C-alpha cells in the first residue's frame, strides 16, 4: 500500500472513531458504539429474501468502513456461510434492540461451513475481516439504524 492509500485508511479509521455524535440515522449507514468508542459504516441493506441470499457473494473487494446489513422480519436463528464470497468478513450478530450478541471474526472466503449466530437475531452486519477486533466491537456494543425501530437500545432520533 502506498503513502496515499495508507493516509486514506488512517483517515477512514479516524473518521469512524470520531463517531456519529449528533448525526442523523439513514438507511445507508449504521452507527455502533460501546466502551471502545464509536464507528460508522456505510451499508447496503439486505432486507428481503433475495438480497439476503445474495449478500456479498461474487465481489472482489469491500471498501473500508463499508458493509452489508441483513435485516430479518422477526428475530430468528441466523446461520451464514461464505459460498461464493471472496472477501474475509466479520459477522456481527444483533438482537431486536440492536445489541451485539455475537461476533464471528474473519470468516474464510469460499468456506461452506455454517456460521451460526444463534437464535434471537434480528440483524447481521458484515464488514471487512478484522475490523471488529481492531475497533473493539464486541458483545454489548449497540448498533443504531432505522430498521430497528423506536424500541432499540440506541434508537434513531
């Protein structure tokens, strides 16, 4: 990575860590916070069966601080796999209130082994592999997005 690429990466992490203070909610972004600080990700929303089935398959790259938010109509058992997925991913499993209940780090590209996020999952955020650990995202962190509604642990204004 050249100097320019490294500078862009550092800027993206600094912007993410600076956090979403006072920022409004939008369908194309999520905010996370916890004892580690806060971060914002630009997201694509996968909230219907076809979008959830396609996910991030067949993509060569995922921009830094970007991801996909999978939202289910009701809490359920969420099981993922990496079939036709070429990017290592962290999967952040969330309950109906937007609390992180589990993180699967660095899912291996093309691996068809089921990744079970457990029951009671309403949403899953997929981001580049390794970011959850680098930022400190862990169970107990909370996510803010309009899909979670007014009863979320961190509701949208």
